[in-house]
C-alpha cells in the first residue's frame, strides 16, 4: 500500500510551497487508496510552537487534506531515535563529537576562506577513550555524529537514486561530511529523525520540495547503515514569484492562513496549487479535490519551476465562488458579513442580496462592500453631491417618487416602463435621468445597474431614499 506523509515543522505558518507538497502527497495517497500520514517535526524546541502547529492543522482541515494517521510528534518519540542511535554506535557508525559551536564556526570560516565547501573535518572522529573522558569530566555534552565517510566508503563512491520527478541522480559520497544525528541536548537532527520515522512508519513515497534534495544522499546513507530500504523520493521544483525569484517574503504574505482569512475558497486554492508543477486535465470546468485525486500521477509532475500568479488565483477564486449554491455562498460569506456588523439579515433577503452580487465577487472578503449599498443609504460623495445639487435633479427625484406610487412591486420586467414614464414626463433621458437617481440611492455615480438596485431595494426603500435626497444643498 502506498503510504505518504506530510511532515511540517511547526516553526511558522504554512506557505504555498509547503502546502503544495501536502496536496501532492495527499493526492497520491487518495489516487492509490493509500494512507496519508501527518507528522509534526517539532524537534527544534526553541522555534516550534503549539500555536504554529494548531494553525497548520487548521490550514490542512480547511483545504480538505484530511490525514489518516497522526499527527505524530517527533518530540514524543525521542526514545525511538535514541534506540537507533545506539544501534549505529554499536556498528561503529556513530561517534560522540565534543566540538563547541565556536569550534565548528571557526572551522567553517577557514574552509570557506580556503575555497572549500564547509563540512565537518572529523576532529572527534577518532578520539581516544582518555580524550573522551577528559571532555566529559569538563562537563562537555557531546553531539552524536554519523560516520558518513566510512558508511559511504563501504559502498560505491556515488550515492545514486532515481528521483520520481527528476530521474536518475547521483551525488559524490565523499562530499558528505560526518553529520549530526543527535544534538548535544539529546534531540535528533532532521536527517536522522526523518529516516527513522519514514522507515518505521512504512512510508513508501516521499514527495517534498527541491530544497531538500541535498539531504537525500545523507538520508540514503543512513538507510543503508540501518539496513532499511528507502522510500521512493520525488523532489518538486520551486515555486517562483512573478519576478522569477523563489517565492519569499518579498512577494508579500503567501501563507495559507492569509488566503484562508482573506476570502479565498479552499477549493480554489487546491485547484490552483495543483497547477503549480502539474497540469491536470481540465475539460469539465472547475477541478475539485476528488477529480484531482482521480487523475493524479507522479509521472506527470513537471521538472521546471512554476510561477505563482496571484491574479490568476484571484480570478479562479471568483469562478469557484460563482459555482457555489446560494446556501454554500451564504455559509461562506457569513463570517465576513458578521465582521462588518451585518448580523440580522433575514435569510430570504440575504439569499437575494448574495445572488445579486455573486458574479462580482472575486473574494468572499468583498461581500460586505458589495451588499452595503443595499443595506444602508450611503452619504453622497462629492461627485454625487454635485449632481444632486443641480435643480434638475430635484425634478427627476420628485417625478420618480410620484411615478413609483403607481407601482405595486418593482420587477426587472416593469422597470423599463417606469423609466419610460419618467422620460415622457420630464422630457429627459440618459445620464440626466439616471445620474440623479443613482446619486440619491447609492451616494455615488457608479455601482450596480439601476434595474438591479430598484428591484432589490423595493418600492418602499427607494421612495424613502429618494425622499432623503430630494432637496440637498
Ligand atoms: N520538516 C521538514 C520540512 O518542513 C520535512 C522535510 C521532508 O519532507 O523530509 O521541510
């Protein structure tokens, strides 16, 4: 059975890059009726927070990326890592390293100044028992390092694997320095914890960002050292901003929670993210998770970076909003309406308002602004005021009030008749007729079509609004 995982570190918010990784793993699990594991990689105690973890879980639930197992937390599995660290010590493939952060930093700088790639030089690799005892007597807590060199030398000089996205890859084994397995405080380093977990959890496929590519040869050496067979790896190319640079803070806030809070639909996010690095076939209009899962295939993942285009996402969001039923739209818009203070709108009225603005919404957050004109009479802005102050405006408004008395109900069908009668009575049409009415009703010179305003506001409300603006000075 396919078993995949999403393994976020709760040190900050989920960004588009991480969540695309989550999505592709989830799609692979669903496509193959496999298992999607959620694992929280919280071994960096100083930077991990439970708040960040909570937000990550909320983001995933919101997107509909439900997990079948977990969340496991690495911080709760420390004895497991220690056990396998012990095994590597037993095989003489791990050794204590007493170097201080300052020692390591000095070594790093020297290597860089000599033009060498920085890597651990092996100072503690062959310490005598006396030297170790001496360090311990001084109270130095050692980290545990992997004898990567020895592990690599007993194999071939290249670490090779077939990446699901990029094909055959090979790395110079000699380039891999002895890396840390357990830090001095006893917590596992990423490369070690991830291998132990992926192996023990039976992970069969690891799809992750290309930024982890250089970790993979290290992890493969650990698999060999522990006698485990590795999963298949697939490294997804980066997501770039419109300027061609890797997506980062400079491109604005690209956290999932920001999109969640600013009126994007989870369906639109998933539908859009699926196109970053994959080209789902889309001949039936909008794509949803189930349709994406049905056609997901690792073979179709792209090797080249994709560009995040916020305008396209927003446009697509508008299309997903249009596809909602009124019930769904109401539920989705409610928090935004409530935040704007619109708490008590009768359900039939709300449904009417929302269906009249649905086609204009690009994000749900725009809903309060769009319906405001139907719920309150805005004060005229300077342009509208100037129109209303002209003497003809008063005539138009008075005539409209008079004509409206003859209409029981306003409908899109009888609205042209109202306009026709006004035109005849006043001898004016076009802007001279529409502008004063619009200015009085909405307080500005643009906005919804008059027919829409009249029919949604209804006769009573129209008369009341016109009355208020008839003699403006
Ligand atoms: N915790 C790692 C990260 O958030 C997971 C990397 C991996 O998938 O192996 O980048």
